C-alpha cells in the first residue's frame, strides 16, 4: 500500500493535503507538533528513527510571527533556522523516499517576493528552496518528483494571524478571495493520482494571480 507522511498535517494546508491523499486510499500519517517539531532537532531525530521510509513526503510547517528586523532576537533566528531549514534537511537525510515517489515542499510566496515583516520566513524558506531544487536532480535518478508549492494568500489560521482586516484584504486580490486549502490538497492529489512524474524541480506559485513576478 502506498504510504505518505504529511508534516504539519493536523490543520490548514497540511490537513487538506492529508485528507486528499487519504481519499486515494493512501496510508497517510498526518503529523502534529506532538509527533514531530522541526524546531526541535531532538524531536526530529526521534521521529526519523521510527519513520524512515515512505512513498510520499510533504514538507510543511508554520512560520514565525511578523516582526520588524530590528526586533528579531538571536533565539528567533536559531529557532526558525531549525524549523524552516535544518529540521527539513535532517528529515530528507534520514527518510528514504521509495523509487517513483513524490516530495512536496509547502513553502511560501515570500521565497519569490521577500516580505520585510516576514524576514525570518523569507530568509530560511528561500534557503531551503535552494537545497530542494539542487536535490531534485538527485531524486530524479530514482523517478522521484520534487515539487515546491509556494502558497500566497490562503484561507488558513496563519493568514488570519498575519492580516488585520481579511475582508478588506480580499478586495485587493485579483480573484477577490483567498485561496482554499482544499485547492492545494486537490492539486497534490491530482499529481499523485495521475502519476505525473516529469513535473519536477519546479516551484508552483499558488496565489490566484496575486504576485508580480514572472518566474
């Protein structure tokens, strides 16, 4: 039976992906922070001892609260270096993806358009996206597809935390609405269900035409 590990799979985008994969009768382990906390390297080490192989891996985690650069502390940098970068690196080093499998990185639109208030997220998500891109060539030898999904404004608790007046914000968006987590879940499902393999090493801007960049 095909197996999947979905990090941060208890709510938001992660849960939507987990639910979508379960509808394909995939054996899904949707983790919560109690199962693995990527900001805690001891937690990561313990997790990979017990979960060291899968067909599909979803790399997903929350991000830091918005802070002006001058107020970001050394502890903030260290914590999110682990959560957004090193924790994922250790997971990729220790979990074997079976041949013909998939790795999906759920990053953020800030990897393309850095945000001053989200400078920690911008820095570490972009750094890991570079590692992921390089590794996609190695994984391709085993027909493992690596797809980076960079969500823009999605209807999650995280968006509610970051945006003061969501209803007014929606009016500024091209589609006049937030994206729904299920849309990302169904996108991942369609890739897996239809065995799309040649789409690899790419970043999908999932933002409802909100971004200004071309590539």
